[in-house]
């Protein structure tokens, strides 16, 4: 057993309001330079939809991630020989129009325009060419235009569903999906890079790009199935989310997590067994990758795991932090959070709590959990295609527990009585319910972000970070 440490994040989709407040500080700090105008290390998509870049989930087009061939795991886009032959032509790349051509406006024309009988106007100009352009797509275009009827047919998560049914007004549904680099345990971007510029930090699992070694081949862009590696057209280098590691090293959460007004994000460290990664990624059936992924994650409260971690040099403060990690509780203890497209076999470490949604009016009695979950406005099949490779069981369990928690707390707070029938059916105790409620509803920053800081003798080696947002909120 080879124990390592991994930073992980959980996002509660049941609370995301699509305000994009997470994206703005990330954009302002990390991609505010020429060549990076189109990059959004963190973006918020509306689902259903084809996302950013267009159709990023369709691996028939981009061939990202890994595929299982017999007993071997191979990159979907081909190995070293294929990349060597096609090194000057990568056919699996998204083009700029799949993201969007960035634009700006000549605001000075409004200020310095001479006196006219009509209000002066300005045209959008391409940030790439400087020429006037007509804006046809953007980083959250589907959100702005409610584009289900226009682009929903390209959403691969409708597999197994009658898409036409969800074009009807009474059956339409929508939720927001914030996305960032998954900092995977088995990153396809790292394996795809011919120059070895991408690497996974041994001490915390953050995936980074060595700008000195990068040669701009862009195989990392096509290799990442989540399309969260970008090419800087000005510098000729790959860039990606760095999980705000200067802040994380100082014990502070990422900018996207700290700025979230809905408090939907949770950060912490996980202990995992690196020796099990290959076996989990090679799981024959796509639906079995998620359970195998869970087996990699180790219980930080298990004495045997603690002894092994200490023997392998993991710092005591890191182990102590892992014990109080909100992400471990949400992912493995309560099984509320699920990985994004585990069938890509990258073993992602950004997890999502599926959204509850209004109950169809066809249901008269919602006391039965299974009946409630089956008649939610967002179909379970869609969520399963998004989060568990089509396996509806884990999604159903998470939604039943969320619904049971909501019913239990409503009875306790509004009707002043205790009703544990739903919790019993969902496999939760009332103690679990109160802990989950505290974490998902009013939890302060210290409970949502449990990040190890440097031990006291080493504290002066860490960067001192300024404040961001409301401290202690």
C-alpha cells in the first residue's frame, strides 16, 4: 500500500445559482493577459447543453481520456507512435470557434466621440485579429439564451432518453454545472504530453504545466477529456488551472471556492492508495469505475491507515486534517458526491452532489422516497450519464438521502417533531442528518475548507497570502 495525499473539491449542484462569481476572480488573477482571453480555468455551464468548448463531452469527436482494450489501458487519442507520426497535425483539437473568439469594444469611441444627433455606437472587435466581428458564441452562451432547443440535441447525457420529450415546456429542466480542472489521479493530459511538461505534484496531487519544458504540441489539450488544458496562442505554451496552489500552500482555499456566494464548494485532503490506481482505471465495465474509484480512497480514521501513512512520511498535521475533511465525508462516508464522467477513466478528484429538483405534479404522495426520486423534474438517467457512467444506483442513493434530509429537517424545524422514517429508508441516522445539514446549509468557512497548513517550524517557508472575501464567513 503506497499512501499519497490528494487535494479534492466537492461542489453541491443543489445550491449553485449560476452567478459565475467563482469564474470572475479566477479569470482576473490567472488569465488576464494576451493569449489567454478565451481561457476560463473555472466556468459555469448550463445543463442540458453542449458546454464550453462545444461538445466537450463527446469523445467520439475529441477522443480524450482513456479506453480499455482487452486488459490494457490506452489513451483514446493514440500512443507515442501515433503522436509522433502526427506531431505537426493534431486532428482531435477543438478550434477557437468551439470555445469562442474573444472580443472587446472600443470604449474610447464613446467617450471621445464628437457631438452627434444620435447616440454613438461601438462594434465588437476580435481580440485575436483586431477586426470587427459578429459575436456568435461565448463562454456561457447557452445560459444567456436558454439554448436547450438549439443545442440540447448535442448533449450526450441524453443517452437512453427521448430528447424530444424534454423540449416540451412542462418537462424542461435546467441546472448549472461549474467546472474546473479535475486534478485526476490518472491524468490523461500528463500521459499525452510528448515533452513531459505536465506533471502531478507528489506532495498534494495538483496537476501543473512546466512552462520551460512545454513545446506547444497541444496533445495535452486533446488528451484531457474535460478540455481544461488550454493553448496560449501568444506564448505558444499550454496553461491550465493550478488549483491556486500558492493559496493552498498557505492553508487558504482556491479563489473560486472562497468567492462562491452560494457556499457550494468544499475543499480538503484525501489519503489514497496509489497502488490501486491502475486496477481501478482498468476496470472492465464503465459503470464499475466509480466503485473502484471509491476503493482507492482510504479512511483517515482507520488506525492501520494512520500507522501506514506515518511510516511513509506523511506529516501528522496532514493526517489530522484528513480526519476532519468534508470531502471524505461527502464522497465516501455518506456517498452524496459523485465524479464527473468516470467512464473517461482519469479518476477525477472534483466531485459533484447531484441536484434535487421540483417534483412532477403527477405525484400526489411524496412520502415514499423512491417515488419522489423517480419523479423529480431532472431525470435520474440524465444525472447518471453525467456522474456515474449511466449507473442509476449511486445517483438514486444520493438523491434519496438528500430528499430524506430535507423532509427530516422540515419536520424538525417547522412542525417541531421528529420523523426518521425517511432517514431509516435512506440508511442515515439522525446524527448523520444533523451533520450533513450543518455541512450543506450553514457551515462556516472553517468547516467547508479544511486545508493543512505548514507545521510551526516550517511556517516561515510558506508564502503569506492576502485576504480574499469575507474572512470567517
